[in-house]
C-alpha cells in the first residue's frame, strides 16, 4: 500500500496536541499550551472551537503536510452517549452531541469537531474518533450511587488508560484480557481505573466531581457544604460548575493549573505548595486503594501515566502509600496520539471496521 498520512488531534483541558504519522512513524508532533487567561475569555467549550482549530491549522500549514496522502483525521472522543470501545466515524449525530453538549462539556468534545472540519477540506480523508471518554464497561454494582435519582457513570481517560494497559501486557508477553490492573492517569484531570480481564469495571468519574482533585478540578467535595453553597444565592449554576471544573484543584488553591510550576514551588520549599500538592497525591493514593478493593486485592500491577507522572516528587508521594498493593510501573506522559493514529491506520488498511455512532 502507498504511504498513508494520519493526522491526530487531542484537545485537553490545558493543551491541544497535534501529531502527523506517515504509516507507523510520527513525522510531526506539537503540543500547544493554553493558559487560564487564554481560555477564560470563552463562555463554553464549543466557543473555543475556532480558536483551537485555527491554531491546529496553522501548525499543519507550517509543517507542510502532504495533504494528498492524508487518509484520516482522527480526534480524541468527547462526552457523548455511552458507547463500546473502538473507532467511530464522525457523523452528523455525533457532531450535534459534541456541539450541544447534552452529556456535558469537556475539551475533548472538540476533537471530533476539529477532525471533521479539517478532513472535509481534504480530498481523500475521513474523520474519526477512537475510544472516547465515555467508553462504558462498568459492572452493574458500580453504577449504584446511593440514591436512585443519581447513577454513577463511566467517564474517564479511556484512550490513554487502554493503550497503557495493552502496551504493558504486550511488554510482559501476556494478554490484556488476562490481567487485573489499576491504571492511573495524571493530567489536567485525574482518573483511576480498575481493569479486570480487559474491561474497566470501575473508575472515578473525573470530569466533574468524583475522586481526587487535580490541576483544575475540585474532585469529590463535602456534599452537605456543597449543597449549602449552591443555595446560598452567591453563585449561579455556571459559576458553581466552573468552581468544580476549570477553577478548582490547584487553580483554586495555588492560582495555577501548571503542575510543573507547582513542582518548582515545592522544590523551593513553599510550604503551602507542599501541603496542597501532597494532598493531591494523597487523594490519588486513596483512590488506588479503593480500586484495589474493587479487584478484591488481586492486582497484577499498578500503572501510573500522564503528564504529572514526570514529576518524581509527586509520584513518590503516591508510591510510598501504595507500594504494598502490587508492583508499580511508571509511564510518564501518554500514548494517546499513537493510539489515535494507529487505530485510524488499521481502519484505513481494512484491518478493522469503523463503527457508526447512533
């Protein structure tokens, strides 16, 4: 088969990542950072579409990509209906859900939209998403919240957690479907998943209010106090949601969503930064312990990934509390761009079929 170029786009809460692959090899990689000041001018995630799309297009133009060879533009999946793991065409129904956000707002909603907009201008390319954040494999017992009005949902870093788990399994010459793993993603959001024999049977809904706090999310808060603040008359619903997602976590405590900046403050002996950063690690360790109980203590390995996994000080705070559970393996950064591109390449080559979102 002739050379195939795949463009991958991954909008995150604090960055937009772009990769161009020629067959199996990356030929262009770029991470565009977004500051709080840049993003706070937009009222909604969808309002960021033109801003982010133009930045992506500018980088692709400057990279001088041979557009005649582009066969797929693949974006990170967003908040949509719960669906099975796999590759999906970006169709009209999906775009409506990503634009209107009936299932919630997240930067990943822009992945499929930007991919579609770029692909439609190319002659031979189609737009896809892969393993969106709404991949749902929860066991039924994990869906019970404590009140029938509320159901726990599967919303997590499915793309990265799945590729990290599968790569680890391949590394030790075992099948992902034969292992029990706890996989941790440490990024703008933090999720911890219990992977039992190839399925994520429980995971914290890290998008808007469950689990550890993160660089910009408040995580699980004292529920009574939260309700009282909601009805205090001081805040609108939008302001409350912003407090939970976007202006919570490290942003609320330390005024920044940049974990590297916090790390520098910690290493300089900033006592406030040390306390807050330690607390974030403490909460991650607690969630790992919870997922250990989900797997009934039968854990083959704990895999820690994401951008913050580069921070040895932070990771060590976690490891000190969980080392008794199972062997720990650290995978700094993430393989999301490779996962996006290689899954799209398999579809282009006819090795797997893309699914229809409906």
